[in-house]
C-alpha cells in the first residue's frame, strides 16, 4: 500500500489534491481510499487529507500515521503545532514541498533523508498558468501522482474527474495546462516504491483515567483574552497593503475587519496587525478608494 | 456488471435514495451529513430525481414531515446526524409507532458537550429504543446496499417499521472508496414500487393515525406489536439478504464473521472502525495468533442468537463500544453479555471503550487489548471497562488544559 498525507491550509486545495491523486490512481487500476480531516471550516486554518493506493481492499481508515509521501502546501505549517506535517515520517518517507527555496536550503526535515526531499515553487507555477492560487491542488496532486509513478494521462484523468463538474471549459483548459507543467517539473524525481514489509505495531502505554475535579474536568476555558497568542498571520496567502495617499480615513476597513486586526494610528489611518491578519482581504474589497492592494506573501 | 466508481459515504447515501426512487425527501442540514441533502437537492433541481425535495425548519419538523408523508403512502428518505437526531428523537418514537416504512440515514457524530464533529455512536444508540430498525454500515458500498435492503425490510408486511441506516462521520461520510452502483432497472426488480395497505391518508380516504389509547391494555398491545415486528425482521432480513446476494453478488448478514472459524480470540466491533479491527486481525494472523472479528451490522432487532453462536467456546472476547453510557460503560457490552448469559460455554468478556469523538484506535492500542484478552483467558477476573487512552494522548490533553488555564496537579 502507498500512503500519502497532504498538509495545507483551508483554501489551498489539499482536499482536492488528495482526490486528484486518488482519481488518478483509480484510473491506473489501484484500489483507492481518500479522505480529508478538518475542523470548523476556516480558510487558512491547518487541515490534512489522506490518500491510500493499494492492490488489495483497504482496511485502514482515517489518519495516516506512517506516510510514504507527505505533501506540504505551505512551508509555515512546519512550525505549526496544530499541523505537525512531519509526524510519523521515517527514513523511508518522502517529502514534496511547495516552497520558493531549493530543497538543499530546507533545514533537515525530521527523520526524512535529504535525498527524499523534493521542493519546487508550485505557487508560482499555478499563478503563471491559471492565475489562481486554488490551482495549487492541481499542481501538487499531479506532482504527487508523478512521484508515485502514475502516467501523465492518468494524472490528467484525475484532474478532469475532479474539476470538470465545477469549472468552465476555459478554467479547465488552464488547469490541464498547469497539470502538464507540474508533471514535467516532477519528472526526473525518483518514483516511490511500495514498502515490502508491514511494520510491527508500535507498542503504546495505556494510562488510567483518574478523576479530576470539575475545575479541570469541565470543558471550560479560564485563560481569557489569550487568542492574540495564537498568531494567525501565517494563514495569509496575500497581505493587504495600505497606500496611505489614497486613504480618506473613512474607517470602513477598521469597522469591517472580522478579526479586529486593523487599528487606527494617531492620525486615524488604519494599521494592519500582520501577526493576526488572516488575509481574508475584506479590507481590499470594501475600501471605496482602493487604498488597499493585495500582495502575495513571500515566504 | 456496473463499473466501480469512487464515492464518499455521503454520496453513496444520496445514491441509495436515488436508486430507491424515493417520492419525498424532507431535509435539514447538519455537519457531517449536509452533503447528502445537498446532492439530493441538486439532483432534484436538475430533474434527475423525481422526488419532492423540501427544506424544513428543524430536524423535529423534518422527521414529522417524513412520518406524515410516509403515512400518506409515499416512499420517504431523509438524513440527519448527532444533535439533529436527538432533537428529532421524540418524533422517532412517534412515527415508529405509526408503523410507517421510511429510511432515515444517520451520519454518526459525537454528542455535545464538549462539542465536536467526528464520529462515535452515542447519537445512533440514543435512538436504540425508538422502534426503528438499525443497520450500521462499515463501507461506502454497504451504505447504498443497506438503504436498498432497508426499504425492502421496512416495507415488508411482516415488518412495516422505519429503518435507520448508520454511517460514521468523516471515516465514511467524507471518505471516497470504490463503490458499485446497481442499475436502476435491477434495483426496481429488487425493490418494487411501494403500495401501502395500512397507511394511505388521502383527501378521499380519510383515517386517523396514531390515536390516543388509555387504560394500558390497548397501549401494551400496540407496543408488543412493535416487538413482534422486530422479531420478524430477524428472519425477513435473511430472506432479503439472500435475494440481494443473488441479484447483486454482495452478501450481508445480521452480523459479519471475519476470520472466525478457528479463532481463539474475538474482537466485536461495528461501523467503519471494524475495518481497522480486520486489518489488525490480518496482521495477527501473519504472526500466528488466532484472532477473529465479529461485526455487528443489524443492531435493532438485536441478533442475540447469531451473536451467541459466533462467540461461544472462544478463549476471550473483547467488545468494543465506540460510545459511553456514563455510569454504566459501553452500551453494547451488556447486550452482548445478556445474549451469552444462558450459554454454558460462554467466553470471558472484556469491555473496551475507544474511538470516542473519532479518536483513533491505533495498532498499539489493539495490541494492548490483545494482551488483556490473554490475561482474562488465563483466568484473571473482570477488567474494565477498559478506557482506551494513551500516555501520548494524555500528555497532549494536559498541554491543552494548561493553555485553557487549568491548574493541574503534578
């Protein structure tokens, strides 16, 4: 069995990527299972998705604890405790990373060997070819398909299956073009092989669940006003940038910001708190004088 | 033979309703079920499904509408989950008493509080005594098939009670796997049009349904009749299962035996996590350990005889409850113990609680359960309920509690 785990942020298309890979594998004659896991739907929040390809009926379900391939859509997830994309990776795992860095520049990734880290700027590929960040799903889904030895036509069949019910013919054509570019980008990378042996289960220690007083055991939160400690700035794919010369200080952005991440300075100009701003770009859309522009994050 | 396609559990449920040619679909959204009614709404809007699709203001109204339409002789499908099932629970008892044969899909999601989204079975088992039949599915294929079998069972004149088909949130609802959809023509032969003989309210055929009775004896009569209908369902289910297997090549019994023939040790599981148990059984077999699995599929009526037949004479049996009845333990454990009570060769039982709120049951935890089984087989007295909780999970939860401002003892 081949086990592939996708890590991304809500909106980056990793559920779709896992399905593109699943459909591609299905066209290639594999037995397939794919599934996403996420909490309350939030753009920018960490999520993951799982694809399994096998020759026998798949009895595993849910999370993949020991992945053969980890696909990481966003480098900032590496440092995110809620994501932990490298969890369960060992020396036989491969990492496919969407980043502007070269694979050699990436600091050691857990137990994964350097030769098994493949990096490319799929965001740039997506923006050049389709002008849409959502197309990251296609780029990474197809690159993963190539890493698993699926053919270009199987990968394209996966893309068509997933996108044709949702996209116009023109958008589909652009995504197919992106798929071809992304597949070509992954050519030359070695193909991941199925593990020949089943690992023995890792023994776990079961612990007694003792009584705790309700001050601990009731699901209440006493530490109030600590949400600023959860920095959500790295949820952004685009950052709003103010061009003060166009700003009329109408405060609409200040009022509308759903995260209260916009304050006013001593002269009543808006100031964005980039530690908290999630990049929803409501300010960009609401500003009547177009004083905010959206700039792609450089990470 | 129709080709396989990849479908989520939710899509499989919607296809079940579509293939069953439901007449009326009342709907109300709730995660993780909403995709079922979204797909049916889309098909209805595009004319691909002739059913009347109606959105209601709550699950209580939705189930009332479902029961009322079924009382008018329509074939009815609807779906809910978790809090929604509980909110509509009063109506479940009411319409089961009307003896109307609709199919309700529940997508299991653990109950508040604290609130969560992932699966366990406290929701579906809260509907255990409503009078509905219950079929619990392990795979996406089984969802479609159980809905079709469910209508046949519900509409049988020897039964005539509504059916709940259960599937797990996330692990089935959002999970795609290969599914073979039977052709509409083949389904129409297996499941002919429903012709109501006792519930057919129309303007020109007035009747009273679910009337008031006082004095106890009439009430007892009608309640005992529900018991007898469920008794019949045990036999009728097997007849339907045989016919289904002949027509479609897939056999579903009241319970499923997996590697049981020579098994010394048995895991009893239900729903999607039974797949994980089967994977462990396969692993143990490669290690020369004789372990098997009994999957509970039809939970109401409770197939006590089939369960007892599968479990007598084993060295030890672990009953997994993916639910918790605080103050008692697992909900299914006492039912299985009761089914074995009169058997002289009843095996030692271990009650295990795991998978609450979708918590994984890791291979390591299955190993720990197996070690307990060996202990009770060698004469250790009762252990349990064993609450599956690992050191790693405890440490992680302690971190969360600290972030929440809780003062923890060392």
